C-alpha cells in the first residue's frame, strides 16, 4: 500500500493493464474449450460436421472433413500440414496482444522511474538552492536541509514503486502468457 501510494496514477494504470492482460490471457485459453469439445464430439460422431455451430478456429478443417466424408477420401499430409500451420498462425497472432501488454507494463514502469528521477533531481536542486551558508543557526540550517530532502525522497519513491509494479506485472503476465502458449501448443 505504501509503495502504491508513492505514485497512485502510474501504479494504478499498471495494475489496471495487468488485470486487463490477465483477463485477456484467460480468455485466449477459454476460447479453445469449444474447439476441444467439437473435436471430442467429432471423434464420437462425425455427423457433427453438419451442425449449426461449427467451430471458429477449426472451421477450415471442418469444411475439409465434410468434403472428404462425402467423397470417401483421406486428408493428404500436405493438406493436414497446411491446416495445422493455419491454426498455429491464428493462435500465434492471438498471443501478440499479451506480449504487447507485457512490454507496456515494462514501459510504464520505466516511465514512472524516469518521472520519479526527474522529480528527485529537481527537488535536490531546490533543496541545495534554499540553503544559506551565511551566519545563522546551524540547527535551523539542518532542519531546512532535512525538509528540503523530503521531496527528493518522494521522487525516489515514485521511481522505485513504478519500477516494482511494472516489472512485477510483466513477470506475472509473462508467466501467464507462457502457460497460455503451452495450452495452445498442446491443443
């Protein structure tokens, strides 16, 4: 909570994108469910080729199997390779958004880091500029310096918290994308 409150705007954006990415990756795996059910039903009963709800991802294969069933022929190796390559490329395209979101989380973490470092540099300059070395009480000078260094520390909090959330979010999304990739490859 302390790290989040160091920069709630960027950290909130990072967490929001993380949740969108998580939902998107789970959706990508969930989309395979009807396709798997269709294959299971086809193994039991090939009349499913003529159902009202053909699969979306396996539509070309469904059409080819329907044509082949009517002609009592078999699928050639080249045709099967072409079908599998088409399915693989569609699955690969669907993973691009998850990869983009992972990169976006890293970018937002870096953006917050540089924003926080910029705040730190400006605050340090202001703290040093406010010091007066001519006469006066050293206790007041020290208290003034201490108060002046609070702003740079807040800038460092912004920098480190956004890096933390950005990198942690990209690790989570990257791991889930890897799991989704394995599920799609098994499919």
